[in-house]
């Protein structure tokens, strides 16, 4: 093998060698997600984030946390739907732009009429009809307000999994979004149809956690879907759907235009009305994280007690888990955050028009660098060949 390379160089075939190396490097870069270059790219991306985190001057989002203090006073999670209905009423009284739920109400309340009829079959229909239904109370609280439920896309159907009913987004933009090369989930975990029918929208909350990182890299969230397909139905992510619903609610119209723009045949940008962010070709947003702040977190129990009456006006509100052990993520900044914070970062980035860019840009730079190195190697091989001939 060594003699082959010596003959290749000695016969003035340095150009061939450089071409072979360039072709090999091109193949590696095209399939870099399956090579160590992917990990190097991630390290570089994280270093960039830590050196220049996104500035978080404005706080357009408030998180209503299902936190330890709320659990101590209201009982273990999940709470009664009557409690959730009271929480929703308190939030919507403050006239928020939209209210999103980073939790799923997939099962009936233990004290719903249906559950009681199964648990206590001796109860008459008239008795059940006279009881207050916690599920109906929550459905009534969701209805007529800019509320957005969560959906989790599933690769395999689980018990209770199903696909959603056709959404406003699908009816308005279904044909345009149908053939995009985004992640498709054959099934989903959703809230009860009663709640789905009453809410103004629904968005996916799947995260783009990298499963191939090392031990110190587990759970790092660098990207989240901008949109995905549940079955054949396109669906925006929870934070983007909140912005879409807010614009729709303010304009009293069908909803803003949702466009996915391409560059050189690949997905490049998503636009919702006048707001937009760059996306990757798989439909994910590469997030530019800002430093964590506690100032936009409030306890759910305080909201129910009326302690934040004026906090929600003209702001987005997210309801999510905020405990030390459940639904946590790690940002590229090395911060351990509640999972709901990723949605906050997306809304802030969309309103500011600041994203983490597009990973293809880094790949193109790498190709240029590699091409330059091959050019240097090619010139050196040619020079050495001429020297040997002399």
C-alpha cells in the first residue's frame, strides 16, 4: 500500500491524490451526522452559545409553574380539573396573548361523571347529572380563550394514543405544508377530545435531544421542531402555535399566513405573519439560548390566590412543570432548566427574529476549509514531485 502512494506521487499524480482526498472529505461532510464531525460541530456550537448567549432584555412570556410549593398546597400532580379550571380562569382574566399548556390532559378526572359511573355503578343517571363535572369545567374555561394544548408525537402507538382532529392550520395551509421533509409521527399522545374541541389550538412539544452525545452531553437540547406531522396532518410546535393563535385572536380572522421558505431546494425559514426564524432542513429550530432567569416564573398556587392579577396582560403564558426532578433539560450553556423554558426561548427568539442560524452554514464553511486544505496539500505534493524530478 505504501508503494502505491509513493508511485502515485512520483508519477506526478498529486492532482489525482488531492481530488481523491477532497472527494472523501466531501462524503464525510455530507454524512457528518454519522461521524465524529457531528460531535465537533456540537462542541463548537455550544462554545459559541456560551461566548455569546442571547440577550434577554424583554420578558414577553410568563411561566406559571407547577412547582413544589404549589404541589404542597394543592396536592400531588395531576390536580383536579376543577383546580385547573380555576387556574385557567385566573390567567385568562388577565387578558394574555395566549395560554399554552406544556402538560397533557390525556385521562378523565377521577371525579368526572364518566369515571364515577364506572367506579360507582349504583349511582343513578339523575344523580350523576346533578354532579358538577370537573372535566366539563376545564373545557368551559378553555373555550372562547386563546388557549393552546400540547401534543407529543409518538413513533409507536401506545394505549390511548390517537391522531388529532383536523386543525385550523391544516385546513388553511395543509396542502402547502403536507410534503415538507419534517419528522412524521404515526400516532400521538393528546388531551381528551373534549378539551381538544374547546381549545383554540394545539402544538407539538417533542424536543430534539441528541441521543448520541457522551455522558456529559445527555439531555442537551440544541434544537426543537418548528413543525412536524402527526399522521399526515401538519402541526406547529407549541410556542409557534401560541404565536399563531395570538395573532389570529387579535385580528379576529382565520389566522396569519404560515410559510416555510426554501433556499437552494432546502428548508431555510419559517414565517408566521410578520415573524420568522431560520430552520434546518428537517424543520427544526436551532435555538440561540439566553441565560436562565427566575423573574418570569410564578407559582400556580399564587395565581389561583389572585396574587398576579396584572401580570399576564399582553404577554404569553405557559403552564408547565417546575420541580427539581421532573421534565428537566440541559441547555448548551450548561444550565439545568425546566423543560418549559425551551418554549419560552422559542417565543422570545421568534419575536426578536433571532435564532441559532442554520447548521448547513457551518457545513459549507467546513467544506471550504477542507477544500482549502486539500488545495494546500495538492500544491505541496506537486512541489515535492517537481523537486524529486529535478
